[in-house]
C-alpha cells in the first residue's frame, strides 16, 4: 500500500466553518472546504466544464459547481449526474 504524503498548506483555524480556499499543491489546484467543522479537499477543476469548484456552494454535503450546477459528493467526489465524471478527493 502506498504511503500518503501530506503537504501543509494552512492551519485549520485559518479556514472558518462555511468557507473555502483554493490552493496550489505542485501542479494541481485543490479546493479546501470547512463544512460544519469537517475539512475536505477536492480537485478545484470541475470535470464537466472546468469551472472552479472552490467557488461552488454546499448543500447537505454535496458541492454544487458554480458553472452548470453539477453536483459532487464532498467525501467521495462522486457525481450523481454522471459517475464517469467523478472528481478526485484528497485525504486531509
């Protein structure tokens, strides 16, 4: 099993509940969310049309893309509209 490599990008206290941040890690843009006191990291680029997911809103644990309102589960990246377009999530 591959060992997970973590990269420190900010302190937990820097991301208030209900807020998001878009950060760069290597050549990737990652959207960080503090949703109800839990932290999530997901690819920032929507696989549907490339909109910035970090600018989306969250409803009941589902991230809604600001571009075309496609939905992605924060925990898994699963997309109910088209599971083939699920997005990457990262351990945090």
